[in-house]
C-alpha cells in the first residue's frame, strides 16, 4: 500500500483536470460540429491522462537527478525527493507508462476512421508527444530548462490537445475552432507559468531557465495577465463569431474566478502561490464544462 501511495503521489492527480480540459474541449467542439466517435473520445481521454502522468513521472525524475528537487524546493514534496520511490523504480515507471501510452495511442488511431495519411500524421504527433513529455526535464538538454516549456504546453494542450482530438473524434476541424484551442493552450501555459513563478528562486539557483527566471517576477506577473487575458479574448472571439443563443455565453460565469486568481498572483509569491495552481486548473476545467453545457443547452 505504501508503494502504491508513492506512485499515486508521483502521478500528481491534481494536474489531471487541466490535461482533461483540452480533450473535453475537443469533445464539446465535436458535438457542436455535429458528430462524435465516442469510443475514440474515451480512448483519447485515457491516452491524455497517461501522457500527463508520464510527464509528471519524467518531471519528478528529471528535476531530482538535476538537483532542482534536492535542495531549495518550496512546492509540494516529490516522490523521489521524499524517498517514496527510487530512481530505478521511477525510470521503469517512465518506460512502462510510455509503452502503455503508445499502445493505447495506436488503438485510438485504429478506431478513429482516419485516412492512411491521417493515421501516420497522428502517429508521428503521438510519438512526439511522448518524447516531449519525457524530455521536458530529462536528458542532456531538457527544453524545460531553456524557457521552451511554455511553447510546448501551448502546442500540446492547445493545438494538438483540442484540434487534434477534435479531428480524431469528429473527422474534421473548422477554422473558428482554433480560437478555443488557443484558449485551452493559453490557460494551460498559465498553470505552468504559475508553477515556475512559485519555484523561481530554486530554479534560478539550479540553472533551470524558465520564463520567470529569464524575465523576473514583475514581468512574469504581467505575462500571466497576458496568458489569462489572452485565453478569455480568444474565447470571446469564438463566441462573437459563432454563438447565436444567450445560453452559449454561460461560461462567462467563471470570469470572477479568473479575476480573483489574477489578484492573488499579484499579492503572493513563492510557496504562497502553490494553492492557486490547483485553483487555476479547476477554474479552467469548470470553464470548459460550462462552455460545453452552454452549447448543449
């Protein structure tokens, strides 16, 4: 039981709502656009969850081996840092999760009625997603240590997560859907930015050059406004172009949560920012739920 609790801790369940938000956004857009392959939708949710868990395992492993988690960390303790899981066990866990993700990803593509070109296109994208999940903090030159994590999150939680899942479970993508993909991507980058803002001092010491380390706390807070404000702007553009009934605007009920969040970010730093990570992830999840509910009504 203790070993199981260690793996559950390493999986970081509180990060899963954010990962699911992008797939659910794709699913709601598919319903709006007229049809859903529900088997593919379910498999997409499972594969996305595994990718997030894989990313969390790899992040735990990479930050521990590089020394970031050994000294100076102010966020929640990690599985390796706390000794709940050994490095050897985590390495095996990363390999096993990668293989399982790949197998279920192939199954997802097989049930998605894709053309041959589409199948191999998404196969390449899937392999790149697995590689990206691992190499964020693992390897000789992890891209998360060079300020590139934000771009990767926008691509995989926004463009690929929303438009890719939409294509797989619906069969086509409409140009206006890109606005909601951008919303999902920007909110997701916001969560990463808040995480990096919290760990700014420790990351600076250990040479992990995230965006907050590169531009400083003051500019990072302004960047955070851009991410959250940008996500709302793209959502509003989508609805101005597409909405034809007042119920489709019900997602606006979540706006106070995001405004409260921004105020909190400007009045806290370091470890005090940690509670707002979960708050932003759950606010994004609720945003997506109300977006879908509004259109279904």
